[in-house]
C-alpha cells in the first residue's frame, strides 16, 4: 500500500503498519498514519452523538443573565441574528456558517459515510462525500464556538448573575464529542475501505491525489481521482499565487482588525469602545489571566504567526531555498491546524452581545473591527489551504539538480 506524503511528496509504503504504531514520512517526518486510539466504530459513535447533541444545542436556550429583576436568554444563533439586524451581514454569515450550519453538515455527512463503511456499502458518491467531510473539518467550529461562549459567559458574569441552560450543556457535550471525533477518526482506514491503495513498481512515474493521497500514474493527470473524485494533479494549481494573494489581503485587514474597536458597549448612557487589546486588559484586571493569555494567543499571536509563516514559505519557494525544510513543513502543519482557533474572539462577541440588552442600562453590539478580524481569520485559513507545502521541497530539489 503506497501513499504519497501530502507535505513533501515522498512515496511511502504503510502495508506493514500494525496496531499501536505511528508511521512517519522518512523525509519530512510528517505523521502519515496513526493506529493507536483510532477506530471507525468509535468515530461513528462520537460523530453521530455530536450531530444529535447539536440539534438541542442550537435550538434550546444556552445562557440566562439577570439584572434588576430583568432577565435575558440566548440561543446559539441569537448573537448571529442580532449581528445581521445591526447590518453586519458578512460577519453574521461567516459565524453562522462556521458555528452552526457547517458543523451540522459535517457531522451528519460523516456519520452517513462511517455507517456505510461499517456496513460494507459502497455507493458511488461515498468517496466524494467523505472528501467533503475531511475538507469541512477545519471550517466546522463547534469547539471554537464553545470557547467563545465560555469567554463571553465569564465576561458577562463579572457584573451580572448568570446561569447555563439545557441547550448550553448540550452544546458543551457536542463540542467535546466533536473533538473526540477528530481524535478517534482513522482517515486512512476509511479511505482504504472506500477504495484500496495501489502498489508502485520501482521507476514508475506517479503522482498522488492532493485530497486522499492515492497514488496514480502521471498519465491520469487531469482525470477525476477514482477514490475521492477530485481532479488529479501533481500539485495544487496556482498554489503560490493564491496563497500570496490571500495572505496579502489578510495582512492589509490585520491593521483595522487590531486598531478598530471590536465591540461598542453602552453602560448607563456612556458608549465604550473595546479593541482586542482592551478586552485582554479587562480580563487581566479581573484576575482572569488564563483567559487573557488565551485571547492574546488566539487573537494576536496566531494571526501574525500565520502571516509571517506564509510569507516565509512563499519566499523560500521563489528563492528555491533548501534550508530548514523540516522546520518549515512542521510550521506549516501548525499554522494549518491552529488557524481556526483565532475565531474565538468573534465567537465571544456572538455569545455575550445578545445577553447585554437591558433597555438603555446596558447593551453591546459588534463594531467594524470584528468584521475585519473575522476576514483575517478566514483569509489566512484559506491561504494555508490553498498552499501546497510540497512545492518547498520541489524548489529545493530543483536547486540541487
């Protein structure tokens, strides 16, 4: 069973991999396959449980706060609906898709795929459907939304009395189960159950699918992958140009995202503007150092680390650099994995804004900085997804040739 490493392109044979083993690429050290703690049955149970719990988690009240005898409750979509009404349609669309719609789509579709694999069914759409569930893994963010809700609830209950409702407990459980699904899903075994991998003879000229890593003869380039349906290409098309354009757009938006206020609050008739750094200082003053450090990491450090890293990767390809290839590959993997967690700050706004609406005494709504910040997160994620790390290794090989 030969597969192509998705990060450096080296062919690897994983046929001898047994239980409780980890296979790494011999060139870049990428973890090609891990069998310890992975199970299709466990992943199906976790995925289906996540999907079921998301339904009451989305429809039932999450939190309730009290002020002078008045109370306000919110469901998961309350903050997103209020953003839409405040004319922040783009921000509401981004958060609604990543926080509500895509999690339901991903875990519903993943449950169907895993159930089909468990029962030995192979409908013609199975590979394509599984490819989309893998792609949606980064964009479906119930776990990120949960952290945003936790930060928002903590900020609100600094001055108000609050309680978590039934929907909140369901959503906590759903987000936890979504993380267990990611931890237990054995992607390679699922791909092999959909269609087996091929053996490669020495000297064969082959390419590997950029989605499922299936090895195919180079003559099949431009045709649909027989396993996942994606068009077979040696490398992602226009990867450097697209990643550079998306990264540059994110870099431009990073300035208003950090300089403009994320929220506008009214407290006893006085308007208060909050930037990202202002929210961090408030958490520090309240003694909530762990949450303050979390926001610094997710909202400031990670976005700029992503931009700096993408710039390094692109320049190294243009210069055909052969230095620090493993370090750059590992950093790319880290950037691609951590990028989604930068959305914590905007999810926090969606969580606490609808709870602070007490007829002129106190209110909160998003500001222009929130939209800019959400776009920075989405653009940097899209840049890392468009980029092909194998091009760094190709450039290094071309220099040595």
